């Protein structure tokens, strides 16, 4: 779960560098809709979605987010179903955060843009995971499970989310079941640094310790310890995790994590076109030699 400043991006608009996997032209629309229709043909809302989307040309739009912004009293009734959203993610089409977030409890939905990973980031991460043959991933501070579920749907990776707030773990389980992703997503209730993490090909952090720097009025809730001392313990735990990880382990960071990446890791992927910087590191040697890499600033 993140903290710190984030670049503001208006919902539904996509940067040029991400067009290759977030949007499609006329031919791509027809093919993707045919595939999605095979999986969603029983969904009445999808029939409406197909009827409108099938007339699109090469104009770039976000297919499902457009429906989420529909006006009028019946807009909620025509939003895509979980089956349609899941099918879009499996094809690495971005259904839009609002289309996905509507399946979160209200109190978690309204804070999604601040705390949960955007879908464009999850889709880029999924692409990297499959390119690098990453099959197991641990999300440190998995929150309501948005990144875990979206990434599992869009890639071949098995994801374990570790979260300290029990109510978020419960919401994450519900989300995984709703999107039928629970076969490849596991959630663990525990505190990082105290809970034993499973071994994995990669670890993901979306600035999970930044909330320690907030004022009490900006906390998500008061259910867990949040303090500068807690932040220092968390960063020490990350340092040990990265030091003890075997050669070949990858680290994925979005908006940093507030600490330093050891010199034994090398950056192998970076995307600066996502709302905040997304980086992938891989451990290339056991011993550290040279200064560590600074994490992205909060």
C-alpha cells in the first residue's frame, strides 16, 4: 500500500508509450471483441458494449472506461460485468480503473486512486513478468488486492499478497473470487518484517511504507502502527530481504519504496510514462560492490 505524491492523470486518458497494449484500432477492436464475446456471450451488458464498440475506427479510446463515464440514471446498469472486465485484462486491454474499482467496497473504492496500483501499471508489470518468465510474485502491502488480481489475470504469474490490515485481506479475497482469479492469487494477513514471506521470483512494492510519513488525518485508518520508527523497521526488513534473496530475484517498484536498492541489483526495465515511475531490478551477484541505487523520491 503506497504513500507520497503521485502524478495526477485524468481518468480515461492514455500516454503514447502505452498505446501498444492499452488501446487498439479498427482491426484490433473487431478481433478482441470477438474473443471477449466468446467468454462473455451470456452477459447482457456485454451485448450492449459490443453493439457500441463494434463501430469504432482507429480513434483511440478506453473501451470500458467510456461506459463507466456514461451519463444518466441508468449508467450503473450498463457498466461491464466482472466477467467482461476480467476478459479484457486477460487480453491486456485496460478496462479502466473505475470499471474495476466499482467492485471494491465503497470505502475502499473512494481511496483507490491514492492507495491502489492503477491498472495501466498492472498491465505493464504483467507484460514484463511474462517476458522475463517470472512465475511467482509477492506483493508487499497488497491492500485490497487490486494489483494482485489484475496481474494474475493479465499474466501467467502466481501472486501472494501480504497485508497487515485484516479488513483489506478480506476485501482482497472477495475480489479474487469475484474475478475468478483465486486459483492463482493468495492473500496473507501479516506484518512485513514479522511474517515469513514465501520465496518468489519477484517482489513488488508500491511505496508501501509512505503512510508512516502522513499526518494522522491522512491515515487510511488507525488499525495499525504508523510512525517514523515503524518506517525505519520496514526499510531495514527490505534491506535484509534484498540481501538474502538468491541471485536472479527481481524487484518491481512503483513510485519507489523509500529505501535504497543494493548495488548487487541491476535495473532491467523502466517505464517513465506510467503515472509514477515503474522499475524492474534483477539481482545479478551475491556480494554488493559499489554504492546502492537511490529509490524514487516520495
